[in-house]
């Protein structure tokens, strides 16, 4: 499983660097983690852009919502750059702490990269306020915490998060980008049950594959299996309704799941669609629509506040982005 996670993370970062270099998105940090740029196909670049735009919007809405400062926990974060982007923007003032969890063999590499590049470690704060723990697999700063651990051993991971200051009483967002899909459904369910029980105000944002049983889905799984990659959670949560019900079944107040086609056609504003269409010619429209229908973004929240501002967090209306 470790190899599967590692491969997926490097693929994500290659996709992100490719999209950034072509002008789909802005990420001034991703090149510090990916040394060898690889240009991806127009389909991959467009999908990467829409995925990141949607996740960025949900994170921004969460951070900008009224109330106390907030914390974010990125599960299987790999070499993701979201913390550095947040800290470089207006959302920084609303962030209390950002946690990242991944396998120790990945976190030690990320910690080394952060220490190597001033553009990264300067964002964390003064060097005297940054320390390494557990043989270099954990890097701790004033508002950043990189934890090495296996999500299948969630109790140990949770203990490390709490040890490093995870506050169960303040608004907390959990992120899972193509992570839960790789672990057994009973494990992801256990993690969600822990969050439901232990975190007073929680929001969860998830991105992963769906629809394993149609012709395209079967081909997708076959191609992944040939690379020794198994999507262990896809049959337990095979469609948008199942993605929503995994949260609603635990008593969360709201859950919504949409596929990438929906986001492109009905959420992304016309100006942005025109802009990305000019970046590259996309000839494989049928393949694009098929692939996009097999990936989804889901978000859900639970809180004991009857008038929560989170009820307005959504992706259903086209937004004007600058």
C-alpha cells in the first residue's frame, strides 16, 4: 500500500506542476517539491485545474466563515503545497494550525525539502521555532505540523495530532484527496467515526474516483490493477449518493457530492472556461466527459450550532474568479 500512496502523490504533484507551468493555476511552491517537470495531456491538466479550483474554494469559504480561527488536517498530504499557499494569502489570518499526515518515508522527504528551501521554511517562522521529531519524520512549526503515520493505525495518528496541538473544540476541516479510496472502507469509516465523536465542529472535503461498474469504470480499475494499484474503497462508495450517505449515516448535518463534469459545466464561470480553453486544444471531448464523470468532490459538515455559517458553503453556483 505504501507504494500505491507514494505513486499517487507523485502523480498528483506532476499533474499540478504541469498545470501550473501551462497557466491553468498558480502555485509558486510546487516546483520546489518536483524537480523534473512532466507535461501532462490537456485532459489531465484541465481536470487538475477544476479539482484544485473546487477544493481551493471550499477551503477558502471555510477559513473565511465567521467564528474563531480554524485548523485544517490534510490526510495523506504527500507533497501538497496548500499550507504555503494559504500562508501567502488572506486566509492566513484565520488559520490557527495546519496538520499534514502521511507515511514516515514521505514526511521525512518533505521535511528535508522544507528545510532546504528558504521559500518554504521562512513561511513557517523563525528557525528557532521549527523543530524535527521522531527521527526527522515530523516537522513542527508555530502553526504547521507534519506528522508521519499510517492512517490504518488511526489511533496512533490521532494521538500524535493531539500531542502536537489538535484542538477538538475549534472548527476543523479534514482533507482527503485520493486517499480514503486506497484504504479499506472499514478503516475510513473508523476515522470518520472518530471525527464524528471527538471533533466538536468538523468539515470534511474529499476527492476520489466513483462508478467502478460501468464500462469505463471497469477499464479504469483494470489499468490501475496492471500498475498494482487497488482502489479499496470504490465499491463501498460507488456513486454520488453513497459518498453523501457515508457522512449522513453518521449524523452529519449536510453532505454533498458532485462530479467533475458538474463542476466544469455548472460551477465554473464562463470567463474561466474560456480562459482554460485557450491554453490547450482539447480534442478528446468524449473521453474528457467520461473521465470527469468518474471523479467527484464531496464535502460535509457536522456542528452543534443550529445557525452554522457553514450551511452556505457550496459549489453549486458559478463563481467569478479573478
